[in-house]
C-alpha cells in the first residue's frame, strides 16, 4: 500500500480524505464486527471531557462507542489494527512525529446522532497527534446525513470547510489539535472507527 500521498497531505495542508482506502470486502467485514458488538449491547454512551470531568452531554454529542482491543478483536478488526500500525511506522519515518501508539473505538450514531464542532485534543494535553477515521457505511446516499464537516484552515471554525460523506472504506486523517470538525446529524445509523495516533 502506498502511503506517500497521505504523508504529503498531512505535511500540507494537514488533512486528507481517501475514498476506498480500505477494500470494500474488508470494510464490510469490519462493519459486520461492529454491528455484532452493537447488537450484543457492548457499546457505551460517549461522553465529553476525560477522567473525573467526563460527562454525558446530549447537547454536544449523541454517539455510542466501543474501544478497540486487539485481545478481543475479530479477524477483520485485527487486519485494520495491523494496517494502522503500518501507517504509524510510515508516518514516523516520513514525518518524524514520534508516534508510539494508536487508540481507537467503534462509533455508532443512531438516527439523529451528531457531534458538535470540536478539536480532538483534550485541553492541556498534547498526546493526540493525528486523528484517523474509517467509515463503515455501505450504500450511504445523499440525504442520509452524518457528513463530517471539517474546517480546512488550522485553528479556524468560521471559514472554508469541506463535507465528507461517511461512505464505506473512506479514511480521513488530520492533525488532531489543529482542525475543527463536527459530525452533522445522521438520518440513519452511522458506523465508523475513530482513533488517534499518540505520543
């Protein structure tokens, strides 16, 4: 797999969306694992903040998450974790980021779910360097909602932006502390893996 275009985009402008990054058959298998775990009731309501300040805020976000765990991963999820590890190594080699781990979770937005504009780096922390989002929605259509709105100037959430549909196999990467983004309301169940390369 050629990661060079991803490295070039992360260097400048700092973000990229790659349709079809994960082959459709593999992406469907990852989505099936996500759906099974959802059906088994393993997800939790996502909160805002961290540690003792973590709180459920339905006015800010309405999604449910299940953290990835290689020890309990199925075959497709393991393949995704292997791919993301390859990407971590390449980013360190090409961009000198010093990334030493990846953390991620399945995310499900039921119909009506959204996440207001935010940055992916917690206040007073520097550990999250690159955000990686993989979309798992087969047959997503215009009108289904749930687009990622990403403002394309670092630090700015009032200027130019792009809308990215959460289509099966699409990967989005961006510098976690620089780019404001939000999830627009979904009109049907929306699945993804959201994760961060960390130092």
